[in-house]
């Protein structure tokens, strides 16, 4: 799976919306056709909000979120609230 930054995903969507051929987008970013189509499908389905989704976070960002949830849950359980 590719780790494309938000800037690159936005660039891909803007190029697609200006009717640039998918093959040119693929060649310029050095990625698969399937990746471009997935980005475009998610954009069509959810809009710009999906570009910040869980699937594009780094493992460290996901782990930090999970740690904060566990710490809060443990603190609440220990305090009895």
C-alpha cells in the first residue's frame, strides 16, 4: 500500500477533476491505477472528509490514539467513575 500524503491525494483529485487522463496521473506519481481509482471513489462517495480517514494515518498516529483511549479507560476504571 502506498503512503500518499494529503497534499498528493488532493493533487490527484484536482487533476482528475480537470479531466487529465488517469494514465498521466499514474505516471507522474509513480503509483498503480487501482490506487488512483480508490482515491477517486472515496472522494466521490464521501467528499473531502475521507481524505483524512484512518486508512491514511501512520502506524505511530494510530498507536498514539489507541494509547490515549486505553489510558483514559484505565483511569476511569481505577477511579470508579
